[in-house]
């Protein structure tokens, strides 16, 4: 028992330190390290230390640090520092970066490793407007809209800006065999001048077990204003490419490409029968049926536009 007392005091503990007056100061000298009584207090089963220096490992069940610094960085300070973490969990509003430097994220799933570049995202869900100025490249199955609102597309070439209205679309391919499709083909002066030796493909081959039903065509001849084509027995026809089975009647060129003005001629399908092999997976071509190529038009300024309507069917064979 250690005691400094002016009177007899009962000892209620195995070790009791009391300053009974008279200017006595309680100090422990542990191998030259002094610990005063003010620095060592037993309060409610816990220990409050005003100063603790430990060059080894300090293990504590619960640590509550309300101020001070860790490794020279003020706790709660706005001054940035560094840290390495195995798992970092955050609740509430979390801010990463201060807008003055790049934040790099390099995970096994997705990355942000350069300014403005994020890669390997499986999906992005946006509650508001998603805006991009650099363009978007998409692959795989693409779903736009949820059927509950209008999707507006306004490009420099074609657009969907009103419910049910699409404009500027040159052609659309369909899997269904009941839809009439349309395609526009531009023929240069050189194309017209060699069309007998090199027929012009109007519609590409549809693939195995499919054939094209020709519906109609509009041929628009643009007279260049210099001189006309010359022909005597040369007409045009639309036919299947390899088999050369005609699907249109003869398209009379006299008064059409020989006129000194712009001309339009319409051609429709004819009734015919042919072996399936001559129709399945065949192109549609525009051919000169005459005895030679078109001559004339020394100015090389006459051209033609051909608008074709057709249906692709499965042969069912």
C-alpha cells in the first residue's frame, strides 16, 4: 500500500494513490519515463491517457479518434493524401477527386484509365439525359426505348422526329416476305455506255432459299443538255442476273434516252414461269437487249436514276 495521508484512511483497493495535501506529487518513474497521476486515471473501467507513445504495436478493440493527425495528415482535413485499401466502403455523399486531376480506376471488370475514357462497362443505366458529342458505336442486340414514349432520331441523313414518321431513308431490309421494299440506284454516263457488256445490279442476291419478286421500277433519265444517246435496236430489260430470265417487259429507249429533255418511264412485272433454280438467290439486273452499246452523248453528261420496288420471299422448297 502506497499512501500519503494526514490521517488514518481505510484502504478500499489493493493499490491506492491519494494526495492528502501537503504538496505531495504522485509520479511514477518507470526506467526514466515519468507518468504523473494526472495522466493515469481509472474512470468507469476505461483508461484515458493524455499522452501515449508506443514504438511497438498497439492493439485496441475500439478506437475513437476525434482529432489530431495520422502520419502527419490532419484527421478530417481537406488536404489530399494517399492511402492503400483492400476494401473501401462509403456511405452518404462520396466525392472522388476535386476536378483538378485525373481519377484512375483500374478494376478487373471496368476501367477509367485516361481522361474521358471508360472501358469494359457491361451496362450503364441513366435516370436522366445521356448526351454525347463524339458519336456512339453499338454492337450486339440494341434496344432503344421501352414502348412507352417516342424515340426521336435527327441525323444529317435521315430522321425519326414524329411518332410514326421516318424520313430520308434510302432502303430498309426486312426478314418478312410480305413487305414491299424499295431501293434507288444511280447510273453514271459510263454505266449507261457499257450496260450491255456489264449489266447494272439493281438488287443484290437475297441468299439461299430466297428469291426476289420484281414489282415495278421507275427509270429517270437526266438529260445533260449537250447531246443525246443514239440507238436503233437497243432496249432495256430487268432480269435475273445469272439465268437472264426477264421479269419486266421491254423498256423502249427510243424517245426515252434519245430525247433532248429529262424523261421518266415506268416498268411493271410481267407474268412468266421459270425453274426455281433460275430465280432462287438471283440478283435483279438492268440489261441492254440490243445488238450493241448505246452510242452518242459525246458530252458524257447524261445519267439515270432507277427506283425499284420488290419483295423477298422464302422459296419453301
